[in-house]
C-alpha cells in the first residue's frame, strides 16, 4: 500500500494562484480562467500520489529539496510550474506557482522563510 500524501499551499503560492487567475480572466476572459483553474487544480491534485510523480523534476539547482511540476499535463495546456518541496509526515508544500518564462531562482528565493 502506498503512503497517503497531503498537499499544503503556502501563502505565496495562494497569492500566485489568485494573481494568475485574475490576469487570465482579464486577458482571456472568465471562461478561460475557469479552464485554467481546473488545469492547475488537476496538476496539484496529482501531487497526492507523492513527490515521485511522473513529470516531477528535482531542482537542487534552485535550492536543496526543491521540485517542479509543469501544469501542462495529460493534454492540458499551461505555462506554469508548481514549485514544491517535501515536508514532514507525508506533506507536500506548494511554495509557488511560477510562469515557465520566469527566472525561477529569483522568485523562489523571495519566498524563502
């Protein structure tokens, strides 16, 4: 039996999510924002299986223990990475949601506690 994982959104990730959806709605309309909400939600839900998820990439170049998962999965389109790390007791911490054209390192260091 595989371990059960839970996903915890940190404050900056929640803010990123709200900003992404607000920008998407303004730029592409409310329907596209709904579609992208679902795309992001499905990618985050996939983290329930644990950090060894297909498509997850260890990014020690950003910081030790950091992983990324692109939201463009299973035929869905998207331009954002979920930046996450493994916490204690089978918890995955979603640190940020960052556009794939961003310098992830500079945005990640701004989120360090």
